[in-house]
C-alpha cells in the first residue's frame, strides 16, 4: 500500500512503499493512506516512515498531537434520476451521470476521483434532481435518437462530462469547434470504444504531471514513441485535450494500454437504462448484443461427455430438467464480459439491475466476515473439508466460518434468510430446489435472502441462483447443466482459495474454470465484481512463470476490484523494480534469478502458473 507524504502546501515529499525508509526531519506534514477507506494524518514535528512487507511505522520523535481524518469513497449513487422511454429524455438523463465526477482534470482517471453515477429509473416523466451539478466541459456527443446509440455512448459521456444531444449523425463536438465523427453501426460502437480507451489512457499518463508523481511504466514506453508534451496537455481543458488526443494513431498506443475491465452486451429495451449507471461506474465498453444461441450440452466439450458417462455427477436423481436459453456472446479483448438480457450467457456474467441495487442496500461491514459452507451429500465431503481449511485462514482478517452438513429444509431456509457474506453450497440441486435430508427447498419460496454472494456447486443450479439474486443477493456462481464431481471439486476448492485471497467473483471463476474441462458449465450471475475479502496488496494478481536455464520469466496479471478499479497503479516488489504499472491485465515480463523469485513469491500467497501447471506460491519449489 503506497502512502504519500506532503508538506503544508501540498507538495509531494515522499512515497512510502514496502521496504522503504524516509527520514523527513521537522516540519508540517500531511500523510495520505491509500486503503479501502481513505485516511489522512496531519502532524507538526519530526517524521520518519519505515515500511516493511505488510506493516508501516511512523516515528514522530517526541510526544505530539496528530489530527486524523478519513473519507469513504463515493461508491454509492447520491440520488435517482427518472426518465421516460423517449430518446430525448434518455439523452438528458444519461448526460447527468457525469455529475458524479470529482474533477474534470486528467486525475479523474484515478478511480477514487470518479464517483458512482446517480441511479436511473424508468417512469412517466423526466425528473433530474436539482442537486446534481453536471460539469460544463464544452463537449457534446450527438447521436441519432435511438436507445441503442444512447446506451453505447453512456460511459464515454460520463467520463468526458459530455452532454448528449440528437443529431443526424453520431459525432463529438467541442466548444472550440473541433468535430470528430463516430460513424454508424458496428463502426460506431468500435469508434466510441476507441475514443474512451484512448482519452482515458492518455489521462493516466498525463496524471503523473500532477499530485502523484509515480514512475509509470506505460508513460516511459509510450513517450519514447510519440511526440507528446504531457505537461502542456495537463494544463489544457477536456475540449482541447480531445483534439490533441485523437490525432494520435490508436495503434501507437494500444499495445501498452491496460486490458479493459468490462465489455457489456445490452439490448435497447427501455428498462435497461436502469442498469447503465452501474456499468458506467466500471467504465464498461457497451455494445449491442451480438451472440449465437447454444444449448447447455453444446457448451461441454467432447472430453466432458466422455467423463459424464463414467464419473459421478452432482445431479439429483428424479429431478426436473430445467429449460434455459443459452447464448454465446461475441468475444472481446476485455478481461470480463457481461450480458444484459433474458438468456444465460456462456463465458460472461449475466448482469441484472436487481443485483446491483441489492448491493446498495447492504451495510458496509468492518467486523467479522461471515462465511457458511453447507455440504448436503456425504460423498462430497472432500470439498467441504478443503473449504473449511481455506476460508478464514488469513490471520489478519476477521473471518467467522460456519460449517454445516446434512441440513433439513428448515435449517437451510434459516441460513439463506440470515445475513451472511458468502454461502458455499455443495450437494444436489434441480428445478425443485436444494436437496435436503427431508425434501427440497425452493429458493423462490424464501421470505427474504440475507446472503450477499454465493457458490452453488451443484448440477443445474442456475434457476435457484437466480431466485437468490431476485430475493436479495448481489452475485453468485451457478451451473447450467450436470457437472462431474471431480471437476466440480476442483472448481469449488480453487474458488474458495481465490476468494479467500481477495479475488472478485468473476476473476476467481475465470481462473478456476481454466483448471477443468467443465469450466464452461459455470457462470456468474448478478454483480461479478463482488468479493468477500481484500487482497494483502489490495490488487489481486496471478503470476505466469516460465523457467529457463538459471532464470525465470515472470508475467504478472492483475485483476481490478471495487476499491482498485481502472486507473489504479500497481508496483510489483520483484527484484529492484521501481516502476508502477496501470491495472489491469498483463504487466511487463520480468526476468529474474531463483533467489529473487523466491523472495517475491514469499511476499503474499498468490495463484501461480509454473510452466503451464496451476499451483500456489506457497507450493512452488525452485531449484538453484
């Protein structure tokens, strides 16, 4: 965790990171902690800051008085906008999302300076609360009066603080007369995506001119290729910056851009406007649906079919066969995909507005993290035992883990209706519900759902999972069809460990699914960014290691979280590296010797792929 120390005038004096010491002498200091809650210390006197791997010590010399302050991030909507289905009203409503920006400078590329947009509800008349202060950036986005185009430009309009207006063709217009055409059809969607990514990326590079003087790797490599005066750009308005930015060929920048977190496929149904603020909050690339229909069985490979004939599955004998419409969304280069529609998507999160709204109704917890693991079949007790060992194994976090087996219908009902952060179910499910010792529990019959997030590791758990989301859950992992027990055990065990180390639900499933041929049978429903713990380094990551003669190539893949979103920076403490990198996706490859790699892997328990084999850093054995 980086800590910034400034003087009385706000000038940056030092950045204290692990394995550093700063003796700053006597003065007036402001210390800023980048933690899940933003914290500040104001002190007069001497100051020495010493940081180790997981702790930081502040020595103020003599006894002194310190002023402590804190602020939560703006991660909930401040109010609600109402709009009709009329495109003209929709444009005004979406234009108001930019009111959540904390600044119109390039520092809005930092996730902490992009507040959560206000909610939008579909109603009988347009109502934009007067309390919303929409920025005047001099940028207008003209689109044709269709919901399709309005939805596609939502994230771009938010980030630019732009006003959306009707026009005969889609284009960006600035107050200084600059015009940038956006095209139509598929070309329109791709150009909106390009402008969003390019302006955001250049803002990230330019922000090093401001309050946070990090040694940013991407700026160093890009600056060597383009003729660009970042200090001049820093002082310009968004209108001026756009004209400068879009003259740079996208192909020149793209190789060093962070992998985008999320692409969402969303139909132009009027009610889908209600999910836009939550997608915009992630700066999601928004596209119209492009997919082909498949069946759950088609999602299985020939290898799965081979196993299914011989191995034990988690289906429930005699259970009803659920009918699910399944689609395969068009692939993208984003880290995650989401689908907003009636179908169940393969390889993407099925996002629902109810799941995002459920998050808003949950209190932020700073006490125990409650986890309940239920195994309702003795033949699957191995996964139950692994989960029992994994959850709560981090001494620095306050976990409470409840382990249950062979529950009755009423006992399981009580658990699902009680408040708990995570519910891990191991057993049998069919359309009639969860199999219990005395019958089945249909989640649709619950009075309420107190479970925040869940993993239903059973065959055909999709419908029951959707009932949990509709009843109050935020996000969960479910299956589309029968799953073989050996593969389900691997998925469940791996996900337990990943969630315990701070990976969000969608990232955890992506990694775990790669470890078995049945991974395509699992999908995330609701909000895929929900997590149950913070990573020790705040940014969860995976190491891909390739061994050579006497050295190792180490590639690090970072995964954004709610508190470390797009625009966050990450410094891997490997060897003598002093550079910071933008999240998310693969960072540069580091070539290190055995000792350096051992020291790096000892810092934190993380997932590792060593010469193609998945394992954990605590299990890696290197030879000198």
